[in-house]
């Protein structure tokens, strides 16, 4: 019997990351969950187990290279492999313009949205080479098309993820590693609470759902090994 494929999800404690984990578990993946909030990770792990899946909880600040390498080692020790990454952690701040942002917040946003992605990919890459693994970088509509309200740090960090994915695909293709720059439009999650003007219930009603993103990620993860989905943009009809 073939070993179950192993998916490592960062930002797995809520929103899109949590939805991806539960959907993937239903589809037979073994799930490793990372994020900064152990209590939320445990809740998602319970949801994974409730649908018949296996979940390993690896609390982690993914900007910490040592901690990330330790989490990778624990994952591999438990399951022996990594077949896919979904990198779903994200950060923004209500004060996001040149005239009100702080450099402290700027660095925190770039570290979470960009540096942490590179740190996790770097740690997992030797194992992904063995499996011909898939990397899904959950970026943003602002990483694909300039969005004036997204903010200086957020726009810069999400745009940079496109280059991260392209270099990964260009350099790691001989190992069968494939990466996707996934750029969702508005998704109704708690992340919206970080906006200067928080969308109300009516605005959220016409947005994408975390389950929509989970379905999209499922499509990417299910692509045959000879097929690479370099970039994928999904948005609600109401997106402006």
C-alpha cells in the first residue's frame, strides 16, 4: 500500500489555511499544521481528525529559520516525506500608507508575507526534491494586479512572491518540483479585520469563501506531475 501524501500547511490555524487542511484531509492527505497560535492549530487538527484525517501540529514562527528547520525535522521523523506545501500565512496593518505606516509594521508584514515563505521553502526543498513536490504560495490579487488600498508593505511583499515562484520553477524543474503563485481576490476571513475600513456582512457576502480557495488548491495539488500551474488568479465577480 502506498504511503499517504503529506501536506505541510503554514498559516494553518484559520481562514484559507484551515480550509485547505480540512479539504486535503478529506482527499486523503496527511496534514501537518504550522502557525503562531497553538490553540487554533489544535482546533483545526481536531477538524481534520473529524473528517477521518491525520494531523500533526507544529507551532512555528516561520520567520525563524532554526525553528522552521526543527519543525521540518519533526515532520519528516513522523511521516518520512513531504509532498506539498501550502503557504497561507499573511499579515497586513490598518496603517499601510506612506503617510501613516511605521517601519516596524513594514518589516513585520514583509517578514510574514515574504521572508517566512522563503524560509519554509528553503527548509522543505531537499525533501520536496525527493518527492517531486508541489508548492502553493497563497499570495493575493495585489500580487498580480496593483491594488491602491492594499498598502506599501503588503503590495511589495505579495508582488515579490511572483518572483519567488518563478525562480523556484525555473531552477527546480529538473527535480520535478512545481510551484504555483495563487492570487485570490477578496476572501471572507478574519484577515479583513486588518483593513482601515472593515467590510460589513453585506460586503463579505459577495466575496470568495475559504472553501473556494481550498477547492482551488485541491485542483493545483491534483494536477499530474507533468503539469505545472505557474500562476492562478481567482476572484469574486464583485471584485473591483
